[in-house]
């Protein structure tokens, strides 16, 4: 299994993300309809469709960071609501963490996930337990760091992060929202998974799948 990931992996990640967001668009809309504006799936689908258009035009191919920076800039300019700034900041922080590296090892994967989480927390002012995407990203960052320290491959680090994010997203269902539009519902927000946490898990699973595909 590959000991490093490269730009081809980053491109696969974003293409996988666009595909899964498109496939899960309706689910994300319905999750957001229950506790938000019902636009999360539509907004993300539009944003990642725009990203793929720019990638297909050859605008990002030099380094993994260049791919993630393109994602950040595109999402910030095309995605409405909270998702654009939050995901834009996440991908921008991840790109900054990678710097000019052409290859991403396990430690750098963990740094990338942690930087994305930190960006979301800084932008959204949310913490674990607030019923937001932070509830997916924080366990993902912790799992990635632990896996990297234990000597896992980059693909396995991402797989651990994805599993933790999926569990975190499921764990938002009983929570009472303390941030965002869902917080207006108070106790009525309980019983629904947070759409941002769910889309975060989808994005991290897409990253893990892309790494696995590259090592096959």
C-alpha cells in the first residue's frame, strides 16, 4: 500500500466528493429541511460541480495543496449559507498545512485533517456537542492523529478518520443544537442528524476511498 499520497489522489478525492454529494443531495436536503433551510445538499452539489468544472479546465494540477486551494476558493464563491465559508475555510487551512509538498505521508494526512477541523471551529465558533460538523471533524482529527502515530499508512489514516466522522455524524442525532439555524428549534432539533456532520463524513470517506483506489 502506498506510503505517500500525491496530486492524483487529491484529484480523485475531489471527484469522488462531487460524485457522492450529487448522489446524496436529496438526503442532505431532507436532513437540512428538518432543522435548517433545506439547502445544504443543493448548495454543496452546486459548489462541487463548479469545482469539477475548474479542475476539468486544468486550473489545478501542480500539488495536492493547489487542488485543495482551488476547492476552497470555488466553494467560498459559489456556495451559499454557512457551508461555503465553513468548507472553504476547511479546505484552505488544509491546503496551507500541506504547503508545497508534492507527496503527503501519514503524518501530513493527520495534520491536514486537524487543520481543516481547526478552520471550521475558528470560522463557526462551534465546539464538540453543539450539533454541527465539528462533531464529525473532531473525532476524525483525533483518529487520524492516533493512527498516524501508530504507524498507519496514509490510506489507513484516512480510513480511520472517515470511520470516526461517520460515528460522529450519527452521534449528532440525539443532540440539541446550540449553533446555527438549528439552534432556534431548541429541543425540537433532537432526533435529527446534523446535515453538515453528515456531509463532512461523506467528504472524508471520499478521501479515504480515493487513497484506497490509488493503492490498489
